[in-house]
């Protein structure tokens, strides 16, 4: 970017716009922070943190679903805010407050301060308000944004400290959830492109060298594409190829093109330059990872950590898979892409408004033809299916602008690469909310492309942004997560989960049945332990009763869920009451054998909503 950019970021108007976006978005998110829940999500996060507070080690002592670092952060939240579900959300909100200015910093590099503030507000209302549970994927988004900001800063101020910070953000992200590696992959490719666009240009060319470097890069890029194919091999449909293979393969192809046309600099020099960029990043990456892994090494539990990170998750690929929506849903995204292209090419005056006006006629027509559901489906699909288009079209624009300033090209490449690999977070479970975990990075990539091409699609872009902001504020932000992205239905009436460890607003039916189930379980449980399952970690936390097993979700460790194993754990801890979940969503229901043996040991029975309470 231009040398004057840092001064533009620190101008009075930029500070005012940042303050406005910061305050408004933070207040808006805080207002909705206690809304919405998926019981087993909140329960999973809370029980993991509580078990850490009790001295247990994730993966070794219980079947942690993610990497485990978030358990320690959430445990800190319990110490500060007390043992309640809202404590986890307060910690999440603290990161939101840090994330908003980082996002604004990135956006302000490509658009005016007013445009950056608008983009920041749009990103904010499309993220946490839709599902304010403290999911690790939100932290992946936050750390990816922090890392992108550090790497963008490096393009202006090429000091190794920024590479170190960017790497540390990747390490922190992986410690929270292993999918943080997707950001790391995009950042490493950025360093390759940075060397090709900037450093090799400074060194000049030498027709006698460079072939070895190119061969190494080609082999690495082919390996990357092969890895993507291997990851998707169980579900390689047209939809999966579009969402998860196309973006990554496009980034690999663009990297190959940039490296192969960057001049024949001697291979030893290029590799030396690339290493000088990579080692500070890898050092930053390694420090959080080593700090997290050290307790496992010290406790001779490194094997349990490795199994929890790289063996157990393979179970999810077969047991918890949700494919993307069928490929015709891409059509609204194609129409939106064509609208943005038309807006980009439109002149000034009344013609500048025409592309957005024509496009917004489409959801209005959908409403007339099919009602609110049809209009909702069109509006949602137009953005939820758009990331592969942003990445592939963006890379084509990038490659067609070889005369553009190298720093402008590499900034766009960085955001496109992070968006491309970040979208893999939707695999294998392509729930609608997963789009929101990576959408802000794709928005930054889109802004960078407009700046790279030297023109912003005013005022059509502003009109489209206003429409999608209104769609989020008035529709998406007030839906239940179970209907989000699927139907226009609004959430049912909410009630406070009136339990000492509750505090969040949930559906009235959930509030009633969990209060009754927890009270009944506590009345019959003695000795501090109870059994609740399958897949009911929230019951343990809300009741304050301990889990006698390793399991949060039964399907993750099926060998540990045999009748003999479960009953041995129940007997060992003197369990006197159990709560059976009859509405299991992820694992299988209790086996007939375990059900029968539970009935023998706990003969008294009471039905409480979706639960069956049994006690001795």
C-alpha cells in the first residue's frame, strides 16, 4: 500500500470512525450476548472448564472435543465471573472488544474511514450476535484477524516482530482449536508470495538460477492440493468440491503462477530469503504450542494429547457430517457477484445506483412469488455460497494486475488465502452458522480487491451493504440457532435459565424442562456424582454434579461407552441417580443392554421433558 497509509489510519476522521464502529458494535453485541444456546455446546464448554478447575487434564482425564486451550481460558472466566454460563460469554465479549479495532485496521487499508467503519459494523452484526456461545471457532476468527493485521502491518514496516506476532496468533488459534492451522496455511503461502513479489524483485534476476526453488515450491503446492483431496475423499461431491477444494486449489495455482513469473533469482538466495521470513513466524507459532503441550510432556501424557488431536477427530468425519446445500443454491451468489462486477464498471450519476437497484428487485420478487421463506433463502444463499466465488474471481483479478504495486497484490493475496483455507472450518459439518466464522475475512478480501483494481463500487456497494446489514439486524440476529440459515422463522419466546449456573436466555420450553430436570436430579443424587447422557454435558454443569465417565459426547470414544465400562464408572463413584437424554442429536441412543441394566439398578423412574430420570 502507499507510504501515506499509516498517516491516513491515524487521522482524526479515522479515529472518530473507529470510535463509532467500536462503541456501536460492542454495545450491540453485548445487548445480545445472553441470547441463544445449543444446550450441549454450552455444556461442553462449561464442563471442560470446570474439570480443568478440578485439576484434570484435557484428553488425558476427559475426552476433550477441541485442542483444550479454551478450557483454561474459560476456567479463568469462572474464577473472575463465577460459575455460570454467562462467564464464558463475558470472556468471548472481551475478545470481541479487541477484535473490532483489529478488523477496522485491516479494512481501513482498503477503503475510506467511513467505509471501514461500515464494513466493521457489517462484520460485527454478521458474527457473534447470530450465536453468542463461546465457541472455539469464534476464537479462530479473532486470532486469524489479529494475525492478518500483523502481516498487513509487516508489508508497511518489514520488521520481524510483526512476523513473530502473526505466528503467535496462529499458535494461540491452534491451541484453542486445531483448525487454527487453516490460518497458518494461508499465512505461510503469503510469505512465499511476499518473497516472490517483493524480495526477488529487489534482488533482480539471474537466468542461471532459480529452477531448484521453483521445483520445491511446485512439489509443495501439489502436496497441498493432494492433502485437500485426501481430506475430502469421503465426501467429494460437487458441492464439497466447490466449497472446500476449489478455493484452496485456486490459491495454490495462483501461488504457482506468481512464483514462476517472479524472476530467475538463484535458488540459494531465494530459499535464504524465504527462511528469513519463515523462522520468526514459526518461532511465534511454536511458543504457544509448546507452552500448552508442556504439562502433557511433564505428565507423560503426550500420547493422550496426540490421540485427542489427531486420532479421535477422525471419528467426526464419519459420525458428524453435514453436507453443504445442493449446488443450485450457488445461483443467488452468482447473481450477487455479477451485480458487484456491474457496480464496479458503472459510471457516475444515476447509472451508479442501477446495479444494486436491479439486484434488490430479486429478493423483493422472491417475496412476492414465494413469501418470506423464499426471500429469506435467496438472501441467505447469496452470501453463504459466495466465499469460493470471492476467492477464485479475486485471484483472477490479482493475476491480471501484474503492474499493480507488489504490496497491494500481496495484501489481497493474504486475505484471499486466509479466506480460502478458513472456509474449511465448514467441513465436515456445514451448519449455516459456520459460514459466519469465516465471513469477515472474506469481506476484507473483497475490500482489498476493490482497492487493488483502483475503484470502489459506489454507491451500489453501500446500498447492498445496507440491505445485508438490515437482513442481519432484523432477521438473523433474532433467530434460534436451530433455524438459522434454514428458515425465516423467528425464535420462540425466551426465558432466563433460572438456575444458579444458568443465566442465559433460552426457549421457554428449555427453561422449564432444564429447571425441572436439574432440580429432580439433584434431589435424588447423593455423593456428588450422577450419570447424564448420551450427549448431555450441560446437565452436569447446571446441576453441579460430576461426570463419572470421560465422555462429553458418546460417539467420540465408542469403546468407552460399552455397558460394562459405563456401569463400572457408575459403581466406582457411587452414583444413585441417572438422567437419560431421549433427544440425542449426535451420538446413538443408549444400547438396549445398557438401558436394561440401568432399569435394574435404578428402578424408580420419572419423565421430565426430553429426559428420563431414574434413581435408586
